[in-house]
């Protein structure tokens, strides 16, 4: 349960209070264990605050994890700390310069209502995903990141008239799968998105061999699926969120006066409870295990 972080990393104390062991690069080298280098293309608002949401589940692994924070060239990061980004984040080219990435995570982003071709960094992301599909064992896309991976596979998403928002019971469709197989037959998963992919579209893509469907919710549709070559893993939920994040997003949308956002389903904003923590931990631990098993040491 170890993550490699700078000695003065801004959320080191918070991670250690959550029972995540933090070591700096010099300590990691002294242990003579090569950490799994996981690139994280973080394009979430307040990027530095979101880092905890991923390092917490990643840090629960028995493997040593070295997160490599990546930023696209053309992303403004208007709500993020510029000094923090300049200090810790690198370009994708720098991330792979004479080093390998064992895995890659593409986060969500508040751009799901914008056509992909109108997103300033979409061309760069396509180049990154092309490289990743041939050179990185597994790329995990979360929420919009999952929709972006699907778009790279020529599977289009659609905008919903109402935001899919809340915590939804979800069925595990493949009990023998190497990553999702040991999750509960039914599990709870938070969703917070304005777009998705119709069930019939994904079912047709599965018949064609483009994707393999792994989890489905009556309210949220197919929420976990992978590419036919198993290089891309798409999770359209926000399993990494803690309850306060759903509250913050609801308050934000309410303040904006959005008529297409109802209160989150199966979730009490006044008394928020986490009912998806076990799903989060199992999903990330099995994904890391898969990276370890497919990585040459």
C-alpha cells in the first residue's frame, strides 16, 4: 500500500491518515522494487484536489505505485493551481521519454456536452491513445475519459435530456473477468454525467467484437466495458468519488440553475453515505494486479 510522491507533496498527510504509505523517490529506489509507473492524464477541475481521489484507491495496492501526472498541451486548467501544475505535471512526451508507462488513466472532464472535435486537446488525446493502445498494457477511462476511449473506437456518445446523477445498483455481467470478476454480483456505483452510449449501440458493438460488456445498470446503462483487444477499459461511473464530491456537484448545478439536473438518486445530500467503497477498492486493486501480471520486470 505504497505510493511514490515528492517529499513535500501537498496531500501527503491526508494520504497517510487514510492508511496509505507514502515514500519519496530516494526511499523507493532504496527498496530495490520497481514501482508500477501509472500515467494519469488529469483534466478534472481543481486538478490538485482531485489527485487524492485516485491516489487513495491506487495506494491501497500491495504494489508500489509511482503516479506520473500528465497534462495536455492545450488545456487551460483555469480552476487549478498553476504553480502546482508546473512543479508536478509533465507532458505525455516527457512521461514516456526513456521510460515506460505500465498503465494509463484518463480522467473525467466537464466537456461531455461539447463535440469531441471542438475540444481543444482532442487531437492530442487521439495521438496519446494511439500510442497507448500499442505500448501500454491497459488504459482506464473514467466517466468522460471512458466516453473518449469509446469515441477513439468510433463509438459515439449522446447527450441526455436529464443528467444521470446518483448512486445506482449495477449488475456484474462477467463473473470470470480478470478485473471485474470478483466484484459483487450486484454493486452500487455513483454516476454523474450528461452523456452516455445507448445500450443497443454497445450491444451491437459487442456482436461485432469491438467491445466486451462488463457491467449494466437499469438506470445508467452499460457502465463498464472494455475494447475487444483488452487494451482500453472504460468505466463511465465515478467510483473514485467520495460522497462529498457528489454533494459539491449537486450544489454547483443547483447554483447554476440547471433544469436538467435533479437531486442525486439513492443518495441523501443532507446525510451523504458511501455505499460503493468496496466496489472502488476491488476494481482498482484488480486493475493494478492485471498491470503487474502483464508488465515485464
